[in-house]
C-alpha cells in the first residue's frame, strides 16, 4: 500500500494544529494559575533574533493553510496577523484547522508533480508538489511548532513530549 500525498500532509497538519491548541491552552491556564501576565509568554523568544511565540503560532497557521491550498491548487486564504491573546491564537488555529478539514483527498492526490512557486524575499523558489511538501512545508511547519513548544517549555509551562505528540 502506498502513501498518498493527502495522507502525508493534511492529517499531519491538522494533528499538529490540534496539539498546538492544547499546548497553548495549558500555557494560558498556567499563566492564570501563576498570575503571570499572558503577554510574558506571548512575547517570549528563545533567542533575541527569533520571533516571539505569537509570530511562531501565526507561521504555523500560515504554513499549514499555504501547504494545503498549494497542494490542492486553490487560493491560499489570507489571515491578518493581528492576534494579541491566547484566545485569538486559538481562533486562528481553529480557523486554519477548519480550512484544512475542507480539503479533500481528490484535491491533493496527484499533485506530486504540480509546479509550486513561492516568492521568498526578493526571489522565486520553484518546487514540485511532493518536494514542496517534504523539503519545505513540513520542515517549516514543524520548526515553528517546535519553537512555540520550546518557548513555553523554557518559560516553565508544564508540557512534555506527550503534549507535543498528542494522542496516538
């Protein structure tokens, strides 16, 4: 049995989003219980030259919806980057997951050779659908998801590997 491009993309992205939502809920609860202003976590970074948690979550969302849309050959939805709270980040994650759940296997399967062009900085980068998924979209998605996890873990939120991986 072979693995389809849909199976290798959409369910993984949805699961990552759902796990991130659960991690953010734990962070919000921790902030409240410890009387820590949520902004402490939302603006926290792992290093001075890295994006804060808010932006990490926005990029997770952008990567997931961009990947799904490009593989499906449809317009990438645009979400303004205006979140300033855990609740607003949860809304964005839910909106992204809902979009992904509307993508069907028929839209994605067969897109292995679909040309995908990204405008990055001042240049264009060209991929086939499969290379885009495996070499760019999934690594980028997991980088920012892991960084968001790392920011919260580093700041004392009681989360672990089980939270990152979610339910099996």
